[in-house]
C-alpha cells in the first residue's frame, strides 16, 4: 500500500512539473552594410530550419562595406553574469558590445559602446574577431597588419591591452577550444600565438607557410588540428595543419578538388567527422570526410537555391542538425547528415536590403562532444 501511494505521489509531481523545452536557436549577424552606420540583426531558427528576422540594431560604429571573404567580424562569449556579443565596425576601427538575452532574443547595448579596437580609421577589408577563456577578445586589424588584445569585463565592456604587429593582414581568426592559442590566416601565410592566460598578451610562434593562400580557419574540438580554407579562383583547396602542445603549426595535408570554386569558409560538424567548405564563387557547399593524419576525402557538393553571388560563413547551431550559410541579403539553411545536405524549403531566407553577405554566429553555438 505504501509503495502504491508513493508511486501515485511521484506521478502527480511529474505531471505538475513543466517539461524542459529546447533552447531557441538564434543567428546574430554583422550586416556590414555598404555605407554609414553599421547594423547587427537577430534572427531565429525554427525547429524545421526556417529563419525569420526578429530585429535589426544599430552598432553605433561605421561600416567597412564588405571586406575579406573569410573574415567574421562577430563573436560571442560568456562572463559570469552575461552573454556578450561583439560586432566589429571596419569603418572606424571600433567594436560594438552587446549583452544578449537567450530567452527573448534581445540585444542590449553595453554602456560605452562602441569601443576602440586599438587602431584608428578605416579598415576596408574589415576586422576579424575571436574570443578566449571568456575574458579576452582579439581583433584582427586587416588594414594595419596587427592584432589587438582586449580584456572583457563582467558587463561585456572592452579595454585594449596591447596591439601586436603581424607579418600579414589578418583574415580568418580563431582561438583553440582549450583557450591556449590564437590561430590566424593572412590570405597567404598562417600564424599561431600563445595566449597568456592571466594577462591576455600574445607571443607569436610563426609564421608558417602553406602551399595555398589560406583565408578561413577552423579548429578541431580537441585543439590539435587546424583547417585553412584557401582563397583560390580555380577549384578549391584546404590546408590541414597539426597544432602541437606548444602551439606550433606543422602541415599535414593539402586537399584540392575541382568540383567547386573557392574555399574561404570552413566548418566542422560537431562530431568532427565532416568538414563543410563554402565554395564562395560557385554558389555551393562541399562536404569532406575527415580522417586520421589530416586526411580529407570528397563526399558531396550541394548547389544552393537561387544561385547567390557569394557563399560564405558556414555555421552550426547547438543541435548540430542545421548548417547555416550566409549569402547576399540572406541566410541559407540546410539539414546536415554527414556528407548529405538538404536545403530547407523556402531557403534562402532574406532579411537585409544590401548585396552584402553578412558575417554571422549562432547562439547557442555548436557544442563539442
């Protein structure tokens, strides 16, 4: 009798408790409109992969109006109290800071924003951003051959630590998931930097020289392998490098293929088994199977609906099911299953009124196993 009563009580409690709902998936963009004040847009992604604009916000900074294909001038991080979103403004070398509410999808401007990125003036090729350890932000100043290190406060405000000269103009920029190293591509040579975990200071470890003009950067979840998408006008090329425990880069493989044209954007699936490459100049995405020792094997190529001018910035959301790709004025949405990509009905989803392909991130973002 006692066990029956306890079972009934537990059943009643379970019925009264609300079911846990999956977090809403968002996309946030650096619109990098062609002239004037820059904007950032918040979009939501439905359970079926459809994309809808929620709101567009002024960054308060001036736009670069385009820039390097592989450069992503937007990044997010988490402090103890806030989800921070940072958007670069190449027109006046500033970085806009926002807090983001994952429950409502609302961006709120941080007091003092936009902040200096350590340089002054126009950077027409844009400013790439990467964050580390939830407390440091790195800005790739493509107009000044320099990388700036900034400290992130608990309120998401920024303060420049130091600006470091680089042997090339930074394009792709990414930190290793373990937070120890910053990896950069200069549309040619590549580089790595050791990050001081206390001060945020950088110590250059390169440069290193791949066979192709490296532009985009992707890094494996275990922080041991870097994939560089090359900016090439014939076919596509991806250079694969080992990242040593001390941050040195050693080339493992250079994969070439003639199916698509150009290869600026590179994105690993959450399980690391598939590398997706945006064929920037042929309106397509190539899926490659990854293997030991930096091996890459051709899997498939998928042509995007509508034949957009450019295909850029592939990104996964938290579920790992939807691959999202930025296009001029729009976002393309795909269901990803290994090397099989299926474009969602209605894709691409338009949301801004320029011919520019925005930089973008997902929140919640891709989660490593």
